[in-house]
């Protein structure tokens, strides 16, 4: 059996209870050493085999899993944040399907949630934005044309950019051309929930200089949108005049 597990975005106590138990029971752990907090490996039992996938190819990862399966062992494939986002699990699952190896997925706290917590912010503010666009700037890894930043910007929704710290000039240019004003609030959240977390608030126009000034080149999320502004709007959910399934509106 293979468990694909989300490690959470940094702080070791952000892993789920289920993920922690799966680590405790694993005979083999393949962890994404570039971003997973290695403190989590303290849950591994004695004799558990550890592999850092940052130094491995897909073929090598699948070989380790196949060998473990043949020996009747349990494998945890530990991914950073939540495995469903930029985790390249699709290609692993295809291979496991092809080999008839059973697996399941345990979700994790994605860095986009960790970044909101670090910012003490709500991405979906009433009357400001009810949509979160999670995307990345196109770099060495291309992005489908229909999803370029310029066209996504036309919504002026809350935007979270993964894997884009090295592409900030381009991201600012595209987002501005697409409709956000240059003074739209923005932030760079470096290593959300880690001990050396940094939160740098700026504007869309000053993203690159802010990254430079703070020496941030990777492991950061870029967030853009008016959700970062102080807002006095309030939800209907807790409005005394609004009835819900659980509460009658007061007259
Ligand atoms: N599956 C992960 C994302 C993996 S892609 C998740 O759900 O978070 C790796 C990228 O995620 C990094 O380049 C960075 O943009 C972002 N990232 C991962 N951990 C982060 C953290 N703790 N703080 C800020 N950004 C992070």
C-alpha cells in the first residue's frame, strides 16, 4: 500500500493526525526534501527506509515503491503542502495504476492557506472578492495560453501565485496589463509557518524590489488583491437580519 501524504507547508505540527499515523506505520518514506520539514521524519519507526525525492527521478521513485510493494511493505510518499497543488502526483499515480499498485491520498495544509494565516487575512472578503485564483507565472514550465496572467487578471479577484518568485517583473507587467492597478495591495510570504517565515507587504508595482530588498528568491507565495486592504464590509452569514438554516433573522 502507498499513502500519498500532504506534509503541510512547514511547521511540523501542521500535518494531519492521519498523515502522522501513516508516517509512524510506514516501512518506507519518500519525502520531498527540498520543501518538506525533515523534523517530520521523527515519526518514522526504527528501521524505516528514508529517501529524499529531490535527488530522484520519477523512475527511481517508482522503483523504490515497487520494491517495497514486492516485500509487502507500506510506503509513504510525503509531499509538501497539499499534494493536489503543483505536486506532480498525477504522473506518479499513472505509473502506480499501470503497475496495479494501490494508493490513497491524505490531504495537507497547502502553503496558500499557510500564507493567509501568516497575513492574518481572509481571501474571500464580502463585496471585495469571492474568488481565489491559484496559478503561477509561466517560466521554464509553461502555462496553458488561456490561463495567462493577463487574462486571469481581468477578474481582479484574489490571486495567489505559486512558483513565481523569480518572475516578478513579468508577473507585475502581465497583471497590470490585465487590469489590476499598479497600487493594488500585494504581499510576498516566504516560508509560511516555518520559523524563518517572512511576510512582506507591498503593492503590485513594488513586488520585485520588495523581494530583492528582503533577499527572497524562492519558497514564497505572491498574493495580490484588495482583500489585503482594511475593509469594513461584513458577511450576510452573521448579519442579524439574515436568516439561515440554523438561525432566524431578528426583525
Ligand atoms: N503542494 C505545495 C506546493 C508545491 S510547489 C502546497 O500545497 O503548498 C512549491 C511552491 O509552493 C514554492 O515554490 C512556493 O511558491 C510554494 N510554497 C511551498 N511551501 C511554501 C511556504 N511554506 N511558504 C510560501 N510558499 C510556499
